[in-house]
């Protein structure tokens, strides 16, 4: 899995996960550890190909995503050029 695939993740909210938790397949967990380095997010090995995140991470990601969209709409830097 290349790093560019991380930009296309489909995060699915899982209300059963404890706060600050992400569950994903092993190859993705390895990539995330490399990209994020030291993090307080608890990363759990999943048995399905889906990427499940706790409600707090899901909400935080959508707030960040809306901020990115707003920045682009105001003429800010297009983050798609970073890949």
C-alpha cells in the first residue's frame, strides 16, 4: 500500500469503539504508524478491510475536512497538489 492511498480512506464511524480509537487492517496500521509517528490514537488490528474510528475521531476528521474545503473555496492552497 502506498502512502497516496491514505488520502482516499473511507473512515466509518463505530460508536462501540472507545474514545480516540482507530481499527484497521495490518498494512494500513503500519502505514499510519509511519506517517503519524508518535500519536495518542489507539490503533487496533481489525479483522475486516474497513477502517473504523471512534465517534470523536470521526467528528474531528469531518471538522478538519470542512475547514479544508472552506480554505480552498476562499482561494487557499489546493491540498490535492500535495500528493
